[in-house]
């Protein structure tokens, strides 16, 4: 597919276009069938941080199934929102705006009217075709969950996009007029007929027989809202939606659950946008149908979608291959650290004593080291809590809930939280994983105290396991660095690992 990003222009008009070598700001305006959203990004192209995020629930696709056009009130609401967004981009000094429209504008008889208004405001809007939208949603999944293999489902207001992904590659792509706004109207007319219609559409994919028992990746605000409800019902300990997993039977359970809840009760669900409540029943019903048809093995929720896929599409293959968790934590750690260059060195310094860790843990341990200095500015009495918050709730991707607990635990321990599990922890990570994360934190704590956060002491010392000993080898001219506090931290780590602390001058 031709890169969609190539169709889009830079910010024009009165906006500042001052270039920032390391902090380029990119705005994406997503003109969807249900909502119009502005997101402003800054930071590494592979994992840019979100500076600003706002949506307008314009409902452009609300009347498509009945009139074939965008309603006048929706049109005016959209235009007002686009004007506000453009002004904000000017004031935020963004370097470029990437604007695209999806099913409602694509299919509406008066979609060109909105495009004309957008051009007059200053946007160069690319109208995505269905398969393009499906591909970008799939790339968004690959960007945020690099090892993903399965079927991507992107539910918007006007259409449903499906794509097959396999080891970082996008395979077949399909688009169907089954957006949540359209499904609502069609269900109201004839539910049984709609079921038959959907089965006929899905048969075109050929996935009912040859692609069974694969994960189904959920993209789109309505499905993320369903996941929020499921997290609430299951008392999930993390308020982080990305990479949240559900058993496939939960889709049917959500249909039943929604039948029992009124709007007021749904408003009490943390993180559930009230603007999404009207579409939840139809989103759950459609999800339940898809899961049964595709025989999905599990449901995986993604915070990434078309917008992130658009950014991912525009970076080099070398950049795309970088680990998003390590890159994101490295960028965040560097911005807050006293001595930014030491995170990699600290990771290498402690790696030998954890060489028997499962391979998938190595990157979590390094991510912790990347963030190993993020809480030093906090009040000393709250550094452990600050480290925990950053590790546990940070806007990381490429990480599971279990791994988040390990990352948070390592930072909690490293910043003085002691040798125990952090309050409320241990629900996603088992005892073995939690203990290992505590050991990582103690090793980081030792390395930071020994070196004062500087390079030279880490470069001229070595910590290793030798039989039943935890040996700290120190260059002879640095022996004075092995003070009482360092010795205590050395002993604490050794005791936690069931070893004897030994310091050797070399």
C-alpha cells in the first residue's frame, strides 16, 4: 500500500514551523465516524509521547444507514472541533499535521462538504479506503505489541476493519460496513437478518476454517470501553488498558452484563467514557458474533490503532525493529536522570548475577535500569512510591500486566521500598517473578550507592556469583568506595539471593 502519510501535508497558515532536532511535534487529526480526535505527539518516532489528546463526539456516521448523509448538526459540530484543533496546533507550535478521514466521510453523500470546510481551515485531509484503514490498524498493533500474531479488528462508528498479522507482517485486509453506529440501526430493524448478513460478509475472509484459534486484537474506543467494564467486573489490579487480555467467552458475558446495567451504574466504571455508553450494547453484540465465528483463542486489547500505525509506517525498518519498551523507558529515564548515560551501564553491571533469568525477563530488567534514576527528585520518604508509579502505570507498550508488576516492583525496591512485595502487588506476577524483581531492585540500589550514579565506579568494579558467594570485585584504588552503606546493601542483596557477601580488591 502507498504510504498514507505521503498524502498528508505539513501545518500551514499562521502556525510556527520551528524545527526541533530531538523533539519534533506531530499532530494527528482523526476524523472518524463516531468521534474526531486530535493527538499531539513528541519524542522518539518509534514511541512518541502524547502531549495532548482531545476528542469531539461528532457522530458523523449516525445517520448514514438511514439517510446516507452526515447530519447537519454533526457537520457543524465537526467543523467547530476542527477549527479549535487547528488553533491549538498553531499555539502548540506543531511541526506538521497529519489529517485523515474514515468511513463516514468516505461513504456519505455530503462527505465532500466536510472535506472542503477542512481545507478552508487549513487541513490537507486524506480519505482512507477501507483496506488502508485495516492496514494502519494492523501496523498500530505491531507497533505496540511487536510479537502479535492473529486477527486485528478495528471497530469504528461507520465500519469494521479486519486484518491478519503474522510475525510483524500484515497479510489479508478487509473492510465491512459494520461500524457500531450502523449496527445499532440495523439491529433495530431485523436482528436475525443482520446475523445472516454478517456471516455472509465474514465468509469472504475465508478465516472461519483456516484461521481458527488465533488471538483477536481489539482496536477502537467502543471495544476499549468494553474492556474497561470487564476490568471493573474482574477486579483487575491495573488501570492500564493496553495488552489487557480476556478469555473469548467474556464477549458473550459482556452482552449479558450490559443488559443488567443502566447508564448511571456504567458511569461508575473507572475510565469508561460516558460518551461511549450508548454504543456498548451493539459493540458487545458484534464482538460476541465475531469471536464465535473466528473461534478466537483470546481477546487482546490495544491502546494503539490507526494513528499509531500511521506513525509506525513512516519510520525506517531499523527504527521499527527497536524494542518499544526499552526505547520508551530509555527516553523517559534520560529526561529525568541525574546521569542519563548510566542506565545501560547499570544494566550490564547487574546482568551477570541474573544470567539464569528467563530470556523474556532480560528486557524487563533493563527497562528497570533505564528508569533507575527517575525518582531522585521526589521527597525521600516517597521515592519508592514514585518509582512504583512510573514502572507500574507508565505509558509503556510491549509489556504485559505481569511484566508491569515486575517492573514496578524492581523500582519500588530500588528506591527504598524494602524487601517486601509492594502494597497490592503479587496479583499478576507470581512469587518467583516478584522475588526476582526484588533482587533486581536491590542490585540496582547497590550499584547506585556504590557509584553515586557515575560511570567510573561501575566500569572498575564487577559483581558476580562465585559458588555460594556474591562477590563484589573492586579496583584497588576504589576500595574506599566500599563504605558501610555499600556493605549493607551488598549484604542485603546477597541474603535475598541466598548467598554470602564477599568484597575482593583487585
